[in-house]
C-alpha cells in the first residue's frame, strides 16, 4: 500500500492531466471499479483515472512509478476472476474514453483502434465494408481488455482468438515509456515477440493504448444447425467428428439440457431440452449445403434426436443473443448468488471423456450447474451458482482442481480464455510451475517496482 | 571469450555426456559449424556437441553457464544472416540427432517432434494420415530451427507461419532448467506467452528440445496457375486483388523476368520470361474452378500475357522444386559470389509501390538481382549476388536500409521471416528502437550470463 494519501493522489493526477474531469474519487465510481461481480474482494482504489490519450497514460505511469502507486487497468469491466479488481488500492486506470476507431484499412484487412473501443461498436463500423472482427467472448468487451485477457470465444474454432488477430500494439510500460510492437505487415521476425508477450499479460507488463487488428470478410451466407442428442456423450463425440469434416464451420457451441431449459425460461424459446450443438457454417450456399449434408450423416449416426437448420438471419441472431446473454439469464434466476465457472480446454479427441469426468465430479455436489462449451476448440465452461458466504466456492474450487489435473494429464489447460487473475494462481502453479521463475523474471525486468496490476497472475512477486 | 581451453571444454563435455561420439573437435566439423554460407565471419567453435536427449542439452547448458562458455544452437544450417554462426567460439550445439517424431495425433491435428526433425521427413510421415505441416521456408530446415527463426514461406498466405502452428514447446533455459510452454489444447491463457517468446528468439533465450505442432488436412485437390504480365506493376497489383478474392489460395509467389530466366536456364523449363505469379489453389474441384474463373477476370483486366493452369501433380511439384531450389541455381551461376537478400514485408496494398521503389534503387547499382516474393503476404526478397571482398555488400546494405525506411513509413517491417541474426541489428534499431530496452531486459533476466547465442539480435548486451 502506498504511502501517499488518496487526496494527494487525486490532486496530483488532476494537476498532471490538466483536468478535473479525468480523475474521479466519487464513491460510486470508486465502488464500481473495486470489484468485478465475482468472488474476489479487492481494496477500493484511491482514484479512478479516465485517460483520454496515450500521453495521459504515460503521465499516470510515470507518476505511479515515482510514488510506487499500484495501477490496475480497467476496460469494459466484463472479465471475471479478479483481473480488474485493485487488490492494494491505488489507481484504477479506466480506458473507456480512449474509444476511437483510428483507421480502417479494408484493402489490407486491418483496423487500428484505441483500447476502449467495444467489439460491437467496432463490428458495426466494419460492417460498412463487409468486414468484421471475429473474436467473440460473448460480452461487449473492450478490445484492450480482450487483448490483455487473450480472449477467445464462439468463433475461435475458425478464426482463432486474439493472438492471430492482433498485428501490432502501442503500450505504455511501467516507467511511462511508450512502445510500439509489431507492424501492419502480415508477418515479422524483428526481435522478440513483444506483441504476444503483452497479449494475455493481464495488464501486468504494460498498458495497451492502441491495437492494430486483423479483420475478415463477412461470409457470403451463414446457416446455423441446432442438433440435439439424447446424451452428452454423443453430443461431444459429434464435435470431434465435425471439426475434422468441415473448414467452413465458424462456431460449435455445446449446451446441456439444463442450460437449454434456462434459455427457454428466460428468452421464451421452445428449444428441445436435451444436450445440443449450435453449429454455424459460413461460406457459399453450395459449400454450406455440402457440409451440412455431410454433418447430417455424423449426427444421425450418433443418434441425434432433433435437427433444425436455420437460414434466417433474425432467427440466427436470436440464438446467439441467447448464448451471449446466458450469464445474465442465470444470474437473474439466482438472486444473491454469484457465478463461478471452469475454463478447461483439452485436445478435441479428449473432449468426451473430459466432460464425462467433470460431470461425475459435479453430480456429487448437488450444486446448480450449467454447461456451455466452445466445443469446437475443446473448451468447456461449467457455470456454478454459489453463495459467496457459504463453503460452496471452496467446493467448486476443489472440483475445478480435479478437472484441471485431469485436463493436464491428457494434454490440456486449466485456463483456456479467462486468464489467471487472482482465482487461478494455484492452477497456474499446477500447470506451469516450471515456467513461473521465468515469468516472474520477466515481470521483474519490465516492472521492477511491481506497480502494474499487482497481485495478479503470481501473487507473491508483484506486491507494490 | 571463455577462459577454458578448447581441449578442456571437449574433455569436460565428453565426460558429462558419457560418450565421445556426442562431441566433435574434428576440423572439418568445426569449420562446417563456423559459418552459414553468408557474409558473417564468426569464430570457429571450440567443440560441436551432438546431444541425443533433453538431458544432454540440460547438461551442456549447466556446464556452459558455470564456465561462461557461449552456446550457439544449430539445426539444419539452412538459415542465413549469421544466426547459427558462433561469434565467440564456445559450443556449437547441433541438434540434428534429436530427430524423432515423438507422437502423431491425427484426430487432434497435432504432432510432437524433436527439434532436429526436418520438415520434408515430417511431411512424408504425415502424408500417411492425409495431413501435412504447412510452414514451408523452401529449404529442408529443421523444425527447431524454423521455430527459433519464426520461419514462414510460400504457404503463409493461407496457413500462417510458425506462430499459429506451434502449440507447445519444451526448452532448456540458460541455467539448464527444462521447461514446457503451452499445451496440446488449441488455446490457453495460463500466464505469459512463453511459447511465442521462444519462437523467433534465435536461440538467445533457450534451446528448443521438443515442439508440438498443428497439422492440417492435405486439400482434396490442388491446382497451380502461372500468370505472366508485361510489367511488375501489374503483377503486383494482381496480388492485391487476389488476396481479397479467394480463401482457398495457398500460395502466391511473384518472380520477375530475370528470376524466370535463371529458372529456365537451370531447370530446363521454357517458362515465359516475364513477371509471373505462381498461384496455388487447394480445395474442392468446384471451389477451385470458381476461384480460378474469378481470378481470370482480375488477370485479364490487368493485361496478363500468359495464363497456364496446371492440374497435374508432377508438373506442380516441378514448379515448386524450381522455386525452392532457386537459391542453389543462383549460386551455381555465380561461382565465388555470395547471395544476400532483402526481407521486406508491407501491408498488401503497399506492395506495388514498395516493389517499384525498390526497383528504382536497385536499377542504379548494376548488380545482378532477382526478385522472389511471397507476394500474398506482402513479403518480397530481392536476392543480390555479391563479391564478399568488394564494396558490394555495403552497397546492398545501403539499398536495403532505404527499402526498410520506406517499408516502415508505410506500416511494414524490415525483417519478415529471416530474423535479425547479426546482419540486421541496425534494422532492428530502426524498426523497434523503442522496444530494445525491454527486449534487452528480458534477455538479461533469462540469460544473465549472456551465454545463449551471444552477439545475436542485439550486439552489445549479449557478449559472453
């Protein structure tokens, strides 16, 4: 904890940034930036700063380094696991005002954005050119936050997550220096890959102030197949077969019967309440028809009980809105409870056994749990609704640990797309204990004062 | 330079590794590992070590760290620019005996290999499963070397270079510790991206001892279109239009008239000696026909003077063999000279002007120069044949610098796929001077004694 008082910090920042409107100490704003709706308890920041330029960010970082004040970057606040929660107070650096789309280069399939741009706003703009940015974590996240978390989501099976879709970054390092990584060229081998080092660093190595992103043509046509099975095992086996059979599948989401029942209750749909794949195909009409025809053979062989092929864009939109708003639907159903989820990812052939194993562990607990999976990547989330004041969070953590150990044994990861934050530091130790000294050495080299998002990723080396 | 004598080093290594056959001080072997056929003069290593296991590599690194002996990793020796040339003697660590294909997982589209596996041998093995590893730098490079260089090549326009195709690595760090990065899962957000940090680090941060690679289905059908134009400007404009028009193009190579004339002379072909695109399509018969039909419109609009569509696999193979052996063909033509090439990459819309600008600079020199470009990525190589003892290398470097400055101004890079090594350290300064302190801090953090491939990437911080 810094030796400088909240009042001094706010006054100094106002003077530095030349404007009172860029610094807030209002209690509701401080409280809003003190948590992420999850289980992590932080310490209310001393001030929330709303920089409007890279220069503002650099000024904040120089000040923070000089006075050893923790800085926790904050985007749209949609992430979980404690990544945006200030553990030691200090400055919450809210980048939402840096929300300009700086340049669109349709011929080069790239776009330059500030970190506070939200992905839906970006896609609305890109649609004018018949283009889109594919990474889709569900929530309307900020691009800077998505890069810092190494976000992925429903379309990753086809387009990849953030890494293959970020060409270049501008960032402010702990000492206030402004650096540019990568270029707008499609590839580069000029020195160490600082772009990918900042992606997924959860704001512990630098503050991203600009991103150059790869963008893609919107497919000519899109069709969604909803395919239900009588059990989860067959649904997950179908995923393995599908990923090998088609190159134009852009989404393979797996939902269990309980998840579908919640969707039906909340969104007024009448979907078959059975384990179901939502499969999106994007391409030419002919290619889609061919691949769905081939898919039908797979589904029927695995005993599918219902197949609906949906070509209408409005109906498709409704499906993905339900998928993206499943979290809020779940929260509305369990007032007073908090959701906590697993984020396992395994090699695709291991998906059926990994889900079956998880299901066995879960069934013993009696907790309310729903399965939503980016199944085409081998990534599955079990979402638990828990009472934070009970022993339920600890119980979930124990189950998650067993799932993580199982995943690691079959070549998978404990953290596919949500990052480490605070909650999963034990899993990082389990998964990459051998790498932690090197990761810590990099952190110490780039942020010797330990002021950038302290307490995240590795608890014991970043305390400010 | 180490204080330990060559004799002591060799004796100690033989004892450590328990075998005389793993250590060589034979003069021809030492000489072979002292250069890469390019312009960089190194210092003959004290010993060449041929490790046969990760344990061997770890033992070498522990010894080297203890005695402050430089270690220069060596794969197949196909890279240029000095990356494998020992600048301070010490140990050349030749990984060619670690050439096992450890596991093929066709259902998960991944393969686990040791670093000394050559890409052609890997593809011969994968062909049994209808699969292939796409990254194709031309030479029959080793996979460990390709990762360390961040190699790419002819197929990158469709499949990407090494980064999106490496899932996980095992590596030995400077202190001899063995670490594993990534997993076999398609994605992970578990801590810093150590996989991409090692990729392209040119052996300065660790020695790669195992790689888990993504593999891909061999397309159902492949067709190559050879399209010639009356000038280079129209050929490069066609590239820009093509990249936006088809998603099944797997190669777009651009060769100028001089390059084609050398190919004809060396390989006995009778290709039209004009600026030419070699475009490979891979997919279904129908999709290829459709896309070539669309391509024809583009080519004809830009005044193509010759179009040959080649469906025969043997004829296609002959084309790519000529492309891949263009270097040797050129060397055979200029005995006593050395080749040195540029490796610029620009956003695709800038390709025509970047090539035109380079051509102007080059025409003033009167040097023998050939253009071979991975044009679909915006990456072009001008290959110069120079007399190492003359002022020609310095002249080429001056031109390259002007080309690099032009590329940076339009959002490109000076080093697309060949890395920095020794030759391009000045360009790295030009391109990422702001990032060098962070890169150097990482190097110092992971290799405090500076023994891993000293003198590469940044000259002044890695001297052993």
